[in-house]
C-alpha cells in the first residue's frame, strides 16, 4: 500500500471521484450525491476560502483504494478538526493504515479531537448510517456510505457518538387531527402569519439563513457559513428541482420560523428542517406548522420522511402516531492526542 497526501490537485481529485463512483454508482441516489461531492471538493467552492484541507489516500496501481480529508475551519473551536470525504474497502488492515496516517496528520495540524464524517461542514450531508438499520434506499440529504463504515469507527478507542434517526409516516389523518387546535390558535393570533412558497427568493433565503444561524448555533459541529457559501449550496437550480414547499412563520412581519419539504419521488416527501426562534418555542407553533405541512402534503404524496433528527432534539416530543424509525446514524468525536 502506498499512503500519500494531497491538497487540491485536480488529478488527485479525479481519482477520489472515481473511488466514490466505484462505491455508489449503482444506487438510484448516486447522481444527486455525486453532484454535491463534485461541488464540495472543488477548490472554487466558497467554503474552501475558510478552510485548510489535507487529504490522505491509500493507493494501489495509481488508483485510490481509501481516502479521508482533514479539514481545519477557523470557525470551529480551537483544537477541533473535521474528517470527511471518507471511503475505504471492507478491509481492516487498509483502514488501520489510513487512520494511523490520519492521526499523524491531525497532530501536525494541531488537532486534539476529530469530528466527522463532515464533508465540508454539517450544513452539507454528514453522519454514517448504522449497519442493519433498514433496506430502504437512501434519500436526498443522506450521506451515502458503506454499511461497514460505522463499525470501523465505533471500534476506535476514545470516541463518542452523536446519534440520529430518520422516520416515516404513511397515514397523516391522526396527526392532522391532533395538531388542528394548535393551527387554529395560530390563525386566531393576528400578529402571526404563515406563508408558503413553491419557490424561494434570494431575499427570503437570506432571512432563513440568519434565523438558522441563531437556532442551530449550539449544534454539534456547527460553523456559521456565510450567505455566499449557503447560496452556492442551496442554489436556485437545486431548489427548483427538489423543493415541494417552504413554510415561513412571521410575527409582526419578522421571520420567526421555517420548514422545508422536498420531493423524493412521486409518492414521498422529505421534511428536512423545522426551526423556530428560541423565544417562540414552547408555544405550540411547531405543531401548527406540522399541521399545515401535512395538510398540504396529503393530496400530493402517501409518505412523509422525517429526515436526520438528533435523538435529543425536541421534535421527538411531537405526536408520533404511525411514525416508524427506519434508519439510525452516528457522527463521531474522536480524541487523537
């Protein structure tokens, strides 16, 4: 095995992209995933301006067999680095060789702790799926990964896991009924207004970004991305291709909450994000938003996926009649010094 490093060399990036294609090219979700990976590994992407990246590879016969990128983002806490863009065959010796070099390079970069998998930032897809969760194929927003990746990392000493899940519901009737009183209470308050958008303007996107920075600032691995970075990732082209509706909550004209729902296929929608200003939480507004989303969805799909929810998240207290957890995930925090 030949273990090497690179930063942004085009030829090495193409080898990495070929490795990604070899792992996931057969999956229905591959093309969207691959387009994201191409953008996020391009040195032209605006996030690169805030980061230093070093990629470690295991190479045989001029082809990558394994790959991991270390990321220093000055918006993260001092001493904490990220690892991402990880691929490896199901061979413990290859992983061990790769990870040993990852630790060496981490020490050289001044990291005491690594968080990952993070492909650029946690605004982009991250988390390894736990092996054996389900046979349901990946949906948009999930990080494509091999089933055995989680096993590699759970066996590393001095690690902690942050756990997530995705759930689905095939019957909306009871949930719509249970959340109706919250929706009616919201409608009776003249200071509150819930808007729906089939398309989102750049101005409204900027409002959403500002609120998201407030709501998610304490999230694991959070980094406050610039508008330029976020507008690059949530491009108008991408939103027009996948967005079902965006829901915007306002109080006296000020944006206080939002939800986004994306089309997965003709029968399935994905509820990706719900966020409320902390000062408006605990007032039933989340349930009012849930009501509107499912009432709109019932004429357009037969299944709603609730995507990538952290187990400690307050959303777990929403009514869950008929909702089934179908996949679990982990992100890792690993001491390297």
